[in-house]
C-alpha cells in the first residue's frame, strides 16, 4: 500500500528553543517544592487557537496505579510532584476519562488502541488501521502529510511496534513489522527514533537495507547517543539504537555497556529540534513503550524507572508549547497493564513508604537477568540477589532453572512469578495479572485545541479531536 505524499519542505532556519537545552532547565517550568506547582505564565486563550503542531505523549500500559506509584516514590525520594501531577495546575488544562475498549474486546491491545487514536475507528485487537470488515483506514499522519506537515515517532520499543505504527501504517496484524518498516519509508516519516534496527536492516532475512534507503532520501542516520547529538540541523532523521526494544531505563542506569543508548527525553529533544522549523508544523508521537512491558513482567523497579523517564518528557513538551503557542500537547495512555498498585503494608499501613523505597536497592530489571541466564543456561543465585535483593529458596531456584531449560518465552515473567511473594513483601507493589486491563484512563491536553476535549471520551474520539484541532482535511 504505497501512498504518494508531498514532501515537507526542509528549513535552514533554527530556533533557539532546544539547542543546548538541558532536561533540568526544562523541568524548571514546574515548582521544585512538593507542596504546590508554580503556575506557568501562559494565556488561557491559546486553547482556542488552531493548532499548527501536535505533541502526543503516551505512556503505553500505564494504569493509574503505576502513575500513583511513581508519584509517591518521587515525593518520598525527591520531594517533588511528578510533572504529570503538576500539569493539573496548568492554565487551560482539559482532562478526560478515556474508555479504552477495542472492537473485539473491552480489554484492548496497543494495536487497536493506537488505531482508534490514529484513524478514528475501533478495530479488532492485533489489527493496525484495518477495520473489522477489512477496510483500510487512513492514519492521521497521512492526513498530516497531505497538509504538508512534518511527522515523527519516538519510542523506547521497536519503532515498528504497535503504538507508533497506529499513527502511520496499515497492516492486518501488528506482527508484520517488516511491512510497517516498508511503509515508514514509503510514507516518508520525517523523524523515526527508537529501537528496532533489525526491522530496517534485514540483509540477513530478505536482503532489505532500509537504512541505506533512508540515507539516499536525505535522512541523517544515528545509531548512538553521540550520533544523535551530531544530528543538529537535520530535518529528516532515522535513529535506531538497539536491534529490538531499547533496554529498560533501570538497566541503562546501572549497565555501562548501555551508556551509548539515548534516553527517551534525549530522543524527544532531538525529534523536536528536527521538526520545529517545519513551515506548516508537525505531528509527533512520543511513546514510553516499555512501561507496558514491565507491567506484563510484573517488574516493580523496571516499571517505576520507565514511568519516571516518561515523566521527564512532559516539561519538554510544555516548554515547546510555551514558546510555540500554536501547539497542542496531549498526555495519556492507551490502557493499563498488570494492575500495578502500591498496597498497604504494616500496622496502619505505616510501612508502605518504607517498602516502596526498597525499590532503590534494585540494580537492574528481571529482563537483564533473563538475558544473562539464557546465555549461560543456568540460574546464578548470587547475581539474582545482587540485582533484586532476593535470596531465592531451593524451590524457587528449581522453578527458575526449569523455566530456563524449557526455554520459556517470557523467562522474566517466570522469575517474577517464582518470587512473587518475596517481591510483594519487599516492595508492597502488587499486581492483578500479567495482562492488559480494561480500566478507563487519564487524558490530558493543553494548548491549542484543548478546549475540544470532553470530560468523558472514547478512544476513537481522540482522532476527531486531533483532526479538528489541527484543521486537517479528509484525504
């Protein structure tokens, strides 16, 4: 399915906004005190201006329990609110409770959820912008391209994963990631940053090397944090920083071999720098995709660090909207995953904070242990304790070893299941399952077009909201 799209003219002019800006300076938009956020000096009137730009921030798989866990942890350990919570003090903020169902289930998957946003129709789980009767639906970035807007996606997952693809691609099944990569090239997405190099450089599979093809079309190519920092001035950018999903934030924090991989805020900053001078504006989706993965794995430390990293993207979006009033910023999630909750612990629940703070002792994710144990073929009890603080019993060790030998698909989940009671006792973080949940979720919008948000929205109504805010025309 190849669409003929007009190219977005490149610009040689650069604004001062993101050049040399640090996350700390962006974060200064919000109060440093946990008592109450300082209100940014932004006119409420901007919400009724037609948007030129859209920044869509999504913490994939973030239930309210995950948001609350990160909020309480940050308050206890840094004395500050989450930036997400500070948004509630923002002038002109509009909020909604969002129903996340798909066409096939009250519990959506990310493909159906992103398609509902991306094309305004509910589809069956696993489908990306293909209707229940096989009809091909037009994604929002096709609308944007016809309006001569620039487009971009940033993700800690493979960039061909379900959520980014929902704004761009059309495939009957989300696992057709090679086809999705093909469509990114055909539809000339201007900025693509995240994991998933294996889906673009497929010479060992089918001989395809899309990295070279993107380079031929004038894209700057980045494979490391250093490459990304040197891409300043590029309006077209392909950055692929891992063969598959980008490693968890907690692993990037403690494993020096991963220090060349940029964080989500660093990728977002580069994306905004590349897109900010597009004459007709842009549509940018930024996804913290691995919040969802940590929820599936019931990994409390991993999900905390992923949520905190996502939260550091919010001030970057707010800063941009302040400097560019014709910008709409949306902050939301597609569904919950795992039913993560900080629970009451101890007499009068007085031990909950103490238990939660033990998450600071974790030195990696269960996924990092999975990679090590798969290589060696055996459990290393000492390493397990070093990373998690848990001394596994003989019974637990046998369960984990059996899972290793059986080449269990989700070994990290098998490990968290084996030590489930220890994890709960240690951290007071509990889970309802390793699956998605049907909960209604938070939807926040600021800036141009925010006045269009209704108090209760179905996920497919977000598409019309974005189209109206941006003044896009049917194609």
